[in-house]
C-alpha cells in the first residue's frame, strides 16, 4: 500500500509538471515587478502607471520598476513586453496605439490578443472636438453647416495620421457627408497653436491635452465623440446626441501581461489595480491630468481588446490609412 501511494504521488507530480500546473499559488508580495511603459516619461500613461504603482506598493503589494521604452507609436515597448518571460513579473501599460500599431504593422510585431493576457482596463480620457474661443462657430451644428455650405474650405487637425482621433474625424466626415480637409500633426500642442492662429478650423484631441485651453477659454469645446456625456464636460453634447452613432474616440489605459502568465498572479494584479484606482488620492491625481477611473478586468477586458482590434482593422482598411 505504501509503494502504491508513493507511485501515485510521483505520477500526480509528474502530470502537474507536464501540464504546467502547480498546487501552490504564487504570491506577488515581496516580488519586484517590471512595468514597461511604451511612451516617454511624463505623459498620461506614465503618470497613471507611477501613481498606481506607488499606491500598490505602499498598501503592502509588490514593488515596481517602471521602464520607459518609447518609440514607433508604442510598438517598440509592446514588442519588448511580448518577448518577456511569462512569469508574471513583467506587465505592459497599454493604450489605443497598442492596438493600432499591431493593425498597421500586422506582420512585424506582437498581436494584441494572441501575444498577451488581459489584466485590467483602468481609466480613460474623452476626446473633444474644439474650435478657437473666438470662433464664429458656437456649436457643432454651426461648424457642420459651414462645412456643407463651403465644401473643401474648412479643416480639422489631429495627431496622426493613423490615430484614434484621426479615425473619429474620418467617421464624422463620412456620416455627415462633409468635404473637410484633414491636417495631420506630430502632436497635440502644434494642432492647438494652429487652431488658435486661425490656420486650422477645429481640433480633435484628447481632453487631457486640451483641458488647460478649454478652462482658459482659449478653445471652445463643441462636441464629444462618445455615446454618453462625460464627467469633465457635462454641458457639451455628444456626437451620439446629434445623430452620429458609434463614433467614439476616448483614450483608454490598462495593463496586460505576456501570454501564459500564471493565472493566480493575474488575479492578484486585478485585485491590486482595482483597489488602487478607487483610492481618493489616486483618483484626485488622475483627474488633474484628465484621467477618469473606469474598471474592467480579465475576460471582459480581453473581449474589449478583441473588439477594438476588429474595429480598427476595418477602419484602417476603409479609410486607407497608412502607418509610418
């Protein structure tokens, strides 16, 4: 009986090793976790990463090392993360470009669904359509009427091409039947300067990047590409309200891990991030830079990534958008 029991134990242990399962859960407490941020230090993605990492560590969770790996619209850092060991000790900050980069360069790099396990969608910032504060256009209806009355004379600027806000602009052009000139810029500040200088009629950009100018009345928000009105701009109507459905351009932030990371460690990350994002001081710090908590974890976040990948693939083809 003793020999039989020993053999049974040995066989069970071997099966667990072969199938990659362990009966002992791995704790993140006391571990050092690398977070790859595929953007330069100081941006919104870097801010949310460092604020959450600090909160989790101070609350008794693991320590974090934030590694900024910018370049190629987040492709470089995302590719580094995809190639990392799936041991649960490397995770990646993701935003919209995480998906767009893969769609625009499908054979060169990672795949947002096949290369990563989802952890959590944690916050987003709405995008805004705005004109100069002294513009004759008081509402989106004013702007659209002028664009129809004088086709090919009005313009909108955004980062791009091949950005979320660029795609939103093209969707609006198609839905409203507009002959509107698109002017791409390498970043939001030069777009804002062009609008303020009267060189471009309107800007579509992240609220976090326009907040200061909207607050100071340098820019006037006229619409939000969303289905529901957003917290920081409750008086600004959405495109949905004005008859343009399914045009959204919010920028979202979340975390993923290299595919195959231990499930128990992913579950711990979900708990840590979900708790940290609800702490009042964390919310306050994020609100200052125009970010607003919105939590969705695990399979739900994975479904969102898959849907976004399908949508962007369709839009890039429809509008013949080329990556750099």
